[in-house]
């Protein structure tokens, strides 16, 4: 266990805040356990990705602009979401290009991290002391995988979960079909993509499907639950912080 | 909005077409593993892709100098050049040429540019007999369809469907064995090659410093189409140029490996003008049609990067949306991720073209495989922003985003709506989930459950925890 004197903002994201509070608590727990003092700014709500992805750039600018202001001068920013972290790191450049906030967006992008990335690459953690007796398989959320280059970090952490058998998920890098508003606007395509993901998950006979993004988790869990499949979907942070019960 | 429905109808149709689903799954799986093997076998794939991108970017930045150079070199070798600003000009040039030379029968090898300008239709309308000679193109010509993939035009057809077509149109003895099917097509096509007065081809690369055009293929039909008939017409999008012959060393490798997973295509033809005096082979006349058709408009703008595309089709194969719906559902000449970028630009009159960039989960698999690393997701996002600016927005979505923005910029509203949602969930949710939600979220719960918001938000729990400490 490291005892650095780091501080970090936990940007819990709007979906975690409203739908998955335990993911936020787990992320905070993991950071604190590894010597990071956690700051949760009460008015930090959303990164603006939903509006940006839908093409409403003025709306995204308003929402992201608030986040940018609140995060100014705050040190490291950690998100339990590859997608929202990629929004800040990759897309804020474009959103704030040729605006007075271009410099601030650039500066923020250099101190923004996805949770597993922060744990492994910044804090040097590989064993969080977690245990889970059962079979785990891991789905690579697209934005973390392709826009932040993640994947190895989560696997390294999962491989240290005591009692867990980590099995590969066939097509683990294939999109689950969530895609934000796409999931509703293109409901048929989205669920066709989900069908393939569910078939792959079923083939692993895993107890837990673990992923680093609650958006993918919502899509996958929604399918698992609708079909009464036995696998449960959980966020990586919950597993690492021992917040998942054995069944 | 009736046109809007057309796109969703096509999607619905595609998802319920079992033959299509079988064909797509077989073919894209094979393409993906072939590409992965061929790219993986390179020790320096990343460098090669960077070089390919640099070569293409250089060409686009110097089009004003390279295109005249290409044209001058073609003419110096006895060829003719037509500068066609749009499909109409290209069609007119080719039809007038065919009429002037007394052409009756035309063979064609694969060309997406010719699809783009609906050339076959125009030629047939003008009374010419046109036969596609690429096997896939021949199949869909028999079926009366359009290509559904850039390099595998009949990817949507199963072997069984092809067999039916050959039985019906070519009198083949029923079989689903591939070799006799290919023999049947070859016999039919061989006659056409020998009869044809004109051969029309596409162009993979035009080489500015030598005036050569490059055509890659695996069947030999392009070589026959461009050498047997007395006139060869090649149609080339103006962006498909490279500066120097030596650039092909990189481009041909990344193209073949990305497209089919081959080290090189079976046939790579470099064609420089008609047969010269004393040469036994080759056409009497060579015409190069340089097709703009909207490209120079794209060049200066936000989508210029899409012109780097070398039409390998890798992004189609990798795209989970393309895998699910196939090429025809897109409704444009080009399909898949690159089609979703190009169609709204090249075919702005298609009423539902603006929907194509929305039919993406932005997973990024396309950019990951693109040999010239085109930032496809960024351009899809740009298209969405342009659609919003142009007012092409679903009113419900507009309202939802307005609500979202209001909520996410006002903590008091955010907190109050969170509380309302949690109250709603206490009465309507069962076992922590919703099985039915009201419109428009009913689209979510058609095939998926939705998690009920738990009693307290993270920030509420966090505040409580900190108070206790």
C-alpha cells in the first residue's frame, strides 16, 4: 500500500451519481486506500458528452464549460468511466478549439485519468486486496480501449483478485451497442449488437461480467436481466473494492 | 419525415433478412481475420500506415499541381483526358465517345466511381450493352442490384442465392459447389470480353510522375477489360492520386493487406496509355476521366480527411453496425463508416443521408483498422453537429437535449430531478429495474431492462459519509 500525499478529484459522472452510487463509493474507497485524498466537488455534474455526441455543440459547450471551470487548478481528475475521460482528453480539444477555454481544456486533458489507468499507471497499484470466488470475464469499453489505449490495466488488476478465475471474453473489443442516444435512436441496431455480446458472455459461463464503463454496463446488464441470464454485470471498481457479494 | 422512415425500414428489413445475416457474418468474419493476419505479419505495420497516410496527405495538399501533371503525362503517352466536374459531364463524355466510335458492346471492371455517377444506367439508356466482369459485380448485375460493399459488391449474397441466379440467367445445372459456378460465369464472360468494343475500368491510384494508372484485382477481369477491347476508358476520382511511382511500394501493400489480407493483389496492372506503334497488345485508345463530383468541395473543409480514403473496405468489415445491417441499408453508393461520412457530402440530395452518421455507436473500430488512419468517429460527430445546425433534428431529441442542458448546468434542478426519478422508481420499479418505461424511453425497454435509481445518489451518500467522519 502506497502512502503518497496525493489529492485527486473524483469526477463520479452523472450516470454513476444517479444510477450507480456504489461505483462512486468504490472508486473513492480505492483511491483513499492507496493514499489519495479524494475531493468530490458538489456541483460537478456532467462532462457534456451526451450533447456533444448528439451534435448539440452549444449545449455541450455549456455543460462542459461548467466542468472545466470547476476543475480549474484542482490537480488530478479521476473518472470511473473511459468514455467520459475520453470526452475530456480527446474531444474537449475540438469542443473548445478557438475559444477562450482552449488552453484550459488542453491543460485539463493532461491531468485527467480513467480509474484503472490512474491506479496502475500513476499509483503503481496492481493488487487492491480484492477477493471474489467465481468466474470473471472482462468487456473492453470502446472509448477506453480505442481513445485512451486502456485494457491492460484492468486485466492486471483483475488478475490479482483472489479466488477469481478470469476468463477471456470472445470479441471482448467488440462494441456492446450502447453508444449513448444511439441505444434509443437506433434501438434495433443497438440491440442486434447487444445480442452478439450476450451470446459471447453466455459462452464464458462467467459469474461476473466486468467492465470499466457504467454505460456499457447498463446496456449489458439490461440484456442479461431481460433474458434472465445468470451472469451479473459489475463495474471494475466494485470488484476491486470488494463491493460485490458472492452469490 | 417519410424519408426518415425509409432508413429505419431498410434497417428493419436488413436485420430480419436471414440470408443477409448469414452472408454478412461469413464474409466480414473472414475479412477481419484475413486482415488481422496480414497486418499482424508486418513487423512495421504502424510505420507503413503512417507512411501511407503521409503519401495520401501530400497528394491531397498538392492536387493542384499533381492532377495537371498526371494529365500531361497521360496525354504525352497518347492518352486522352476528360476533366469531369460532375457525373453528368463524365457520362456525356463516355456516351459521346462510344457513339462516335461505333461502340455496341461494353465490358466493365469494378469501379465505385462509375457507381457514383450511375454510369451503367446511362449507357444502357443510350442503347449500349454493358456487362460487369468482376464476379461480384456480375452477380449483382444479374440480380438487378447495387454493390453493398466497396470491394466485395455481392457480399450480401449467399452461395445459394448466387446459384439460383446462375441457374435462372445462365442456364447453369443446379449446384452450390463453387468451382462449377465460377466456370459458368467465366464461360459467359469470356464471350463478352471478345465481343466488346470498349472496356471501362476504375482506378486505384493515378501516378502523377509517370502518367500511369494502377488497377488491382484478383480475377484478371480488369486486365482483360482494359486490354482486349479497342477502347479503354478509366474513371478516377480526382483524389485517388499519388505523386510518384515509388509511393506505390507503400500504398499497394497497405491496400491489399487491409482489403483482403493479401500481401499483394493477384493482379496489379500499371497502364500507361494505349498500345504504341508496333505493340501487339493493348487498346487503340485510352481515355482517363478525372471525376470531381463534389470532391473539390470537400477538400477545403472539415471533412477533407475523408479524401485520404483508398477504398479498402476495412472499416466496413470492422464496423459492428455494418456487420448488422450490411451495405444496402445505408442507401448511398458508399456504405459503412466511410459511407456515412461520404454520402451526406457526395449525395446531399438523399433525404435521409443525414441519418447515416447517427447510425454509429462511435466505437472507433473503423479508425483502428483504417490503413491511412482517418479519424472517422470525429467526422461522424462533425456531421451530427452540422445536421443540428441545419435543423435536421428530431423534435423529441431537441427537447431532451434542452432538458439535459438545463439540468446539467443547474445543480438545484439536477438534484430535484434526481429526487423525482428516485420517487418514480420507488413506485414503478420492480426488483431494482424497469421493464417498461414511457416514451421515448420505451425504445430502451423493448428488449432491455433499465436500472432503477437507488434510494440515494452518490453525492448524497458521499455527503453523509463525510458528515459522520
